[in-house]
């Protein structure tokens, strides 16, 4: 498969989507963005506003089926990034999260399968659930929590998206691929829905306390959005990726407490760290993953992809974007 000339990016005005749109335009693709602007922003597309290769359509993928179908029909490939994301949004508005992530993806995949369009859908490391493995690989079994806790609705919804794409591949040879993002971060990401790094940087630049939820010993790996976009570009024309799932993320593991200290150090802030128990930060019964580190060997073996940005690079880029 050659690199597609016309690409639809759902959620293209969002954090990851806007960087992907810029990268596709730089490759001289014609790019169509579908976004309802509920969490994305036109400001994210400011650098390419007015570009002759860009078409932006405001639509809700859960409701505007006809408009969505027309967009899908006219392109060569689809990258589906539209989703309800962020722990705060998922915990506080679980119905919206489930509806957007399940019904929206069902509508998108129905159109893409009907017209046989190359499709990549974004999933999440959340699907691994409460597993205590040291390293998560794509064929590991999910260990999800009880439906009594809305925390796990996001993981279940995204996992259902994955099952649907894989079923279409198995039954119809649908040219689809799943990617699981592990804490993608960088400029333009908002802390409004609970994303930790922009929250920390914003607080540190104001010399305000950095609020660390839980005990701060839970650990994560953070991957620069530009590294994630580079992985998507490598996968987009790759036929061997059809019917497969790929982790995309850094393997540089750090605890959230140490992350707060790193941000304070990189910014020269006088901020203090405030430990906030989960019982204060979230509803009763909130559960979290203690460790989340991806095995990215499958992606590297297929495409040669490697992380290009360190955690310090990421923090510095976020700081620069706040200062700008």
C-alpha cells in the first residue's frame, strides 16, 4: 500500500489529532478533519488554518452518520482519534465517555468497512486494566475492574472498539489496525480533564503546589506526541499491520511523585508537593493501575520506530508552550 493521498482524521482538532494533521499536510496529503469541538479546539489547528489541503467539518460522530459516511467515502484512509479521554471526564461523566467511545467508533467503523477504507483506531493502555505485569504486550489478557466503578468504563469501551475492528478484519479482511497509546504528552495538551503533566507544569510555573493524587508511587511512561505521530505515519501505509494491535509509548518509567519533583527541578520552581488521597480526589471506590510500561517490540520490528524524545525534552517543550 502506498501512502494515502487523502486522509480523514476524526478528533483532528484535539491534542494528538492536530499534530497528526500538521504532519500529514507536510507530506502534501489532503486532510479532512471531523471534530465536534467538545474537547478539541480550533486554536490547535491555528498553524495550518487556511491551508489549501485542509478541510474541517464540525460534526458529532455519534449522531451525524450521513455526514460521516460522506467524508469516509471520499478519502483513502482514516485515523480515528475522536474519543472522550482523561480520568476526570471519565469518572465524572461516564455516560458521555461510553457513548462517544463505543457508538462513535461503531459508526466510524461501519462506514470504513462499507467502503473498504484503510483505518487506524486509537485505543489506550487502560485496556490492560489492573494487571500487575512488569511490561504490557499486545496479547496480554486484560484485568478489568467492577462495573460498580466508572473508572473502568473507559477501558471497557475502548476494548469493545478493538474487538469490533478485529472482528471486521477476521470476517471481511478489513484493512484496520489498533494502536494503544501510553500516556501521550506534549504541547497543546490541556490539564482540564486530569492530564497530569500539563497540570504539574502549570502549577510549577506559578509556584503553586503540585497536587499528587494517591501515594505518588504509581508509575507511568510518558511519550512525546511527535513520537506518537511518527509511529502513526509509519503504520498508515503498512499492510502487515492489518488486523494487528500495537503499543505506542516510551519505556522511561517514572513514579508520579518523582515526576512532580522532576517538573519542579526543570522549571526552577519553588512549588511544594501536596499528596491528595484518592478518596479526596475522586468518588468512593476509585481504583488505579500501579504500573504502566509498554512492550513496543512489535511496533519496532515492523517499522523500526523508536522513541526520539526523553522525559526532560517533553517537560521542556511543555514549559516552552506555556511560556509562549
